[in-house]
C-alpha cells in the first residue's frame, strides 16, 4: 500500500505541485480568517440571570428574587454549579454548565425555567449578554465641550453611540458606565400634599393617565382612509405641571401645585474618572462569545471613526483600551520567537547536511505545515492564541523530512567509485520505503504522547487543548509533505544537481570520539548505569523544591486595582478616596493612563456597591521603568495606597481579574469559601480565616469579602396604628418607594429619546430620618397622618452583600500569592486553618481559585499519563515486535526530567501545567530518537554485525540525525525559552522544559541506549 502511494507521488509530480499551490491558497485564506487571541477564553459555559429591584435591601432582594430564581433553575439540564450574588437592588444568579454544552441550548433552558418564577410585580429578570470574561475588547470615554450638560453627554452615549456600536457584527453589548442619567422629576412638597389631602398614589396615577397617545382605527373619507389618533403625550416639561391631579371645591389641583417640575437626574449607581477628569461617560464594548477579537475591534474602530464625524461639535470618542494592542504585542513576541527559531533550524540544517539545496527543501516544510495547521484549526473552529502558537517547534515538525533527506544523502554517497550511476528515482524510492515505517511510528508516538492534553477539562483544557491540536495538525501536515512534496523536490533537484553527503571533518571527528567514548563506557557499564540512575533519583528528589502553580501570570501590560471601603460608605465618600488613589497612580512615570470605576453600571451586569473602586492603569514599555519588575512596582504602589485608612486592595490585570471572578466568583488567585446558614457566623469565620492566612508567608491582598456593614434605615410598620386609621401596608410602602426610591410614573419623549418621569420628595424634605418620619400618609377618610405615627424608624446594620452557592449562603476569603509557589502556600494555609479554626456543626469550607484548577489537572494527569505511556509501549512493541526493545526505548523517557527540572530551576520558575505539557511533548521526542537509533542497530544485526559492534556502529551512524533533530527541536524553542516580552510568561515553562529535556534526553540516549541494547537484545529463538 505504502509502496503504491510512493510510486504514485513520484509519477504524478505535477499533481503534487498543483495540490501544494492549492494548499498555499487555502492556508493563506484560513490564516486570515483564523481568530487570534492574546489569551484563550477559559470561561465555562455560563448563563447569568440579572434582576434589578430598585430600592430594596439585600435581604429583601434575596428573599423575593434570588431564592425563587435559584429554586426554579436548580434543575436545568447539564448544570454543574449554581451561585448568586445579591446586593441592594440587584440579584445576579450565575449558572455553570458542563463542557461542550451549547450556549444557546443553555440560554434557552434558562429562559424556559424563568417563565415559571413568581416575582414581585414590576420585577423582570433578564439574561446577561452572550459574552465571556475575556469579552471586554474595547473601552472609550466621551470628550465633550465644557458647556455641555452632563446629562446630554450621557444621552448621546445612550441614544446615538451605543445603538450604533451594538449593530457591529460580533458585538454582544455596549455597557455604559458613569455620567448623569436625565429624568423629568416632579419634586413633591409634603406640606402641599397634606394641605390638599392628596395621596402620593393619586399623583402617580394622574401622571400616568394624562401622558399617552391612543389609536382609534381608521376613518373612511371618500376613497381615503384616515388613521385616527388621540394625541395626549406631553411635549414640553411645563405640560407635566399642568396635569390635573384632583379637584378640590370645584377647583383643579395641578401637579405644579403639589411640587416643582424639574429636569434632574437619577441617583447614580457609579461614576467613572479618566486621568485628571473626575466624571466622564465610558463605554465598554463586549464581544460575542467565539467571535474574532481582531476583526470585531477593527469593525468597532471603523464605526467609531464614522461616529466621530457625525457627533455634535466638540463631542469625541477617545479610545482608552483596545484588546488588539495586547494581541499585537503577543503576536509580535510569538512571531519574533518563530522567526528566530526557524532561522536557527535552517542554520542547523545547512551545518549538518552541508547542502543548501537540501536544507531549503526541508525548510520549505516549515511554512507549509503551518498552513496545514491553520486550515484544520479553522475547520474545527479552534482559535489560535499566544500559547498554542508559541508552542510550535519547527524542529519537531520537520524532523521527518530531516531524517529522510539525511538518509538520501548518505545513500547517494555510498556508490562505489566507477560504479554506474543509479537512477535517482530508484534511489529515492528505496530511501522512502526503508524510512516510512520508523518515521510514521515515531510521529504516531509523539501524537499519542499528547493524549493526556486532549483529556484536560475546564480551564486547563481550554488553554492547552489548542496547543495539542496545533502541534498535531502541524506534524500531520509535515508527515504528508515529507512523503509528497519533499520527494518531488528532491527528485527534481537530483536530476540537476548531485545530492550527496559532503565530508565534514568536524562531524567525522565527533563520530570517532563518540565511538571511543562508547567503547570505554562498555568496560564501565555498571558505573555508567549507576551514575545515570543516581542523577535521575537526585532530580526526582529535588524536583518538589521547585514549587508548583497552575500557570505563570501573563503580563497584559496593565494593572487592574480593586479596592473596597466599608460597606456603608457613600458614593461621594468613595469618590474622594478614588481621587487620592488616582493621584498616587498618576505620579508614577510607569503609568500612562488611569481609568477609575466607582460603584457599578446601571444595567446591573457587575454586582458592586458604591463602596467599590476599580482602576485600570495602562503601563509604559518596560524599557522606560525605574523598577526592576512589575512586582516591585506594585509593592511600592501598595505601600503608598495603604497609608489611606480603611482601604483594602487587590492588584490584578484586566483579563486575569475577569477570569478569576468568572470561574470562582472571587477576585483572587486563592479563594476560601465558608458555607453555612447564618450570615453573621460565616462572616465571623471568614474574618478568622483571613487573619490566619495573614500569618502564611507569601500572602498578599488578603481580604474577607464583606457581608455586613450596610447601614439601614428600617421603617417598621405598626399594624395596630394602621388598622385604626384603615391604612394598608401597600399604601405606605408604595409611598416610600415612590418618593424616596424615585418610582417612574410615566415617560417623556425628546424625538427618539425616552426619559423617565419620576416622583420624588424634594431633597430638603428627605435629608434626615426625622423628615422622612414627617412624610404625609393619606388615610381612607381623607385625613393626612405623618409616617412616624404609623411606624417605628430605627437605624441598624444589615448585610451589604449576600453570596450563595449550591443552594446555601457562603462567605469568601480571597488572597494572592507573591514570592512563593501556590501549592506550598495552600498546603501550609490549609494546615494552619485546619488546626486553628473551629467550625460549628452544619458549616464547612472549600478551597478554590487557581489552586483548584491545578489540583484537577494533576488528578487528570495521574490517570491519563500512565494510559498514554501504555499506548506508547504498545506502539513500540508493534514497531519492534519485542518487549525488551520497547522497554529499552521507553526507559529513556524519565531522563528528560533531568534537563527539564534543571532548566526550570535555573530560570527560577515553578512547576506548572504549562511545564507538565512540555514534559509530555519532550517525552514523545525522546522516544522518537530512541526509535531511530534502535532501528539502525537492528538493521546492523540483520547485516551480520556482532552485538556490541551493531550497537556502537548503529549509534555512531545515527549520531548526525539524532543531533540534528535534537538541536532543531531545542533551538526551535530556544527563543521562546529566553523571551521576556509581553505575553512570553505562559510559554516559557513549556519551552524551557522541552529545551532542557531534549538536552538531557539526547545525552542519555546517546550514552545509555548503545550500552543497554546488547544486554536487552533477544535472540531469534526468544522472539
């Protein structure tokens, strides 16, 4: 079968060239279409249910909204986790689904279940946009002329800019943050209400009933049909004041008699500051899940350019964050590493092959195999990212072609002087047929070695599965090209130029010294084996000292600082602290731009209170820094910020922060959760855990996420007093919600814009608890009584934030780790918490965050790696038909640990999942080199060589291809291993392990295999 395939390729050379041209065309198209991400989207399939219930305390929202929604959604198919966050006026319930669940199926199931939830009147749950934690791709602020009202700037954003950007393909939503939301308000005078004997509900009903249009069908007029309309909409603010609320003594009581109609603004949920400007309007563009970030941002930028031409004079969209900047930095890092790696590989080819034509033929496989990978990645819908592209090792990809070309050069050089010249086609055919079996088996072994990566789950699966696919697809392309295009190019070249092995004196000398080394080692075989084993044992013993973590941090080129004030802090107090912190950050020359968020956006997508501050600091290039590294810069910032009393901090990055919160619900690398029914108890225990974590070396940014501390004005109704006057609870609560919370009574239209018409008690009449107690409540008989006569008004502390998970309440403690590996930190922390913390019956704790991801990946590897090793053994046995020879080749794999661990130790890196993937890859490479050497030894035996001679000659004969493949594999990733550019952090452990592992694996392969082969060789009878 294989022989017929080779004959076809050599006979149909033009067909091969045409198919190669087609490959280039389709590959280039796929490369243009393939989404490129700075960091893979690791978020699980999630659906968020957002419900706003304005004016209600956290406990009321939990009871009336969160718990009914949770109960109904607890049975959604394929759901793995259900958690929620409830704050004043807002409920956010998050459902996590199994990997592979279709997003639209999950959203449809949630929508169906929500139809059965019974919620208070006027409360309507909705789904968050179909975006992810890495979906924030573009941010801008609005520049406006000094005289433009703040409410007009916000209106331009809401009614002009946001709809235009939402229409861009790939944009899930545009979140508006900050600014002043315009309202037309009837500011009521409580004394006027009491004087006229009019209830607040009467005013609300009057505004709603006297501001509407109506349709009355069609009226025929001859051959013409007239649409009949009743026009009753208010067209001027003054018309609101002319609405008649009631009639007293035959005289109308207008709305203006009860209060003043003003153009005001809704209570702010949050604010945004930008550099030196304290209050701006920001737009956050969220990308739809699975879209191409580069293409979406490009379309958004084009739309922004068009908008800037059409906006009112002086209004301009100013870009403050663009995801493609990070993509450009990371792509530059990857391309630089790939180009340097490819150059080094080509240099090795020319050096060892001694023939630039042969070297270029092999080098042609590099770009073409990448195009094959791009085509297959695009077909499977797998986006490329920094980690998957950075893992591409050209040395691994082209080693099949290298072995083939090297063997052809040797075969061409073996012709005796004066002997007739053999047919190039016949020589090439023999070479292909002799090497087809070992090459295919070697590549199959490498691909099987990637099997554990394909089984990763959740975060680690989304990060590293693209790596395995990219490498496997590229190697598949290289194998196909090695047996199609490479033979065609070789045959074409051989007809015009001799392709023969050139004598290289340095290589001959190296082979001779290698032979002597092996001959001397044969006499001290036990010593060599003993020393090698001792080195391996020492490596395994010292490896735990490296420490371990889930993944190194990807430097995004920014700082995302989250701070919290006491829960009872007002928005104005938080803004004062924000200004001071912003001043501190802007004083650093390393910081180019600062954007601050206080509170939350109005749409409820981010459940934060007015005490919360989030700041984005864009950083200058590293070459302009005064600090040695980012940790030193953050440490200095933290010291200065903590001089402000009562402020807790968490330093992170934009994508990292969003991902951590999406995965665990907590902003921090390590999350400890306390489960239990009583809020006060779990809050106390979370603070105790935070204190214990503070004693663990390496702990940073420790905080027990506050639960209580929200000051409340409780108005407890007296049912006896209300009963005597015939006043209902609904009457009092309705009045409170309307005049204090600002309930919308109607709408006011300005062209296409729509604004709420709200009722509020005038500000000077609701500035204190005493004034609220004087609020007039109308009794059925027309009498007006103050609220204080119907209720007891007190101030107390209540919960500010209620978190729930798996149906119960939970309190969280978050922490980051600095100057230490995560695994040892968590181990020490768990031991201290278990020893010092006492939990009441019915309470429990769990540990999560990145540590949880690491533990899950390790457990998976403990099962899958042995299975992959067994499969590799089966392939080796199938190749050699010998258990001993299969074990001989497999026995070299552990020695990759020596170089890999040493490389990590020298670089000062911890063992991570990225490093584990590197060890998996280098194991396959080491097996491949062993196969190449053992195949040659067996061939020597078939030709009648003695056992020791067959081993030494086979090792010396395969020295060049083994050194070539090892050098190419190592040098191909050396630039990535040494890189310190933005985005290099996640690929460095992978590259370092491969480079170091190849060095040690090659050294021990060249030394141990020739010595062990004679001992483990079975004779024909045993076989």
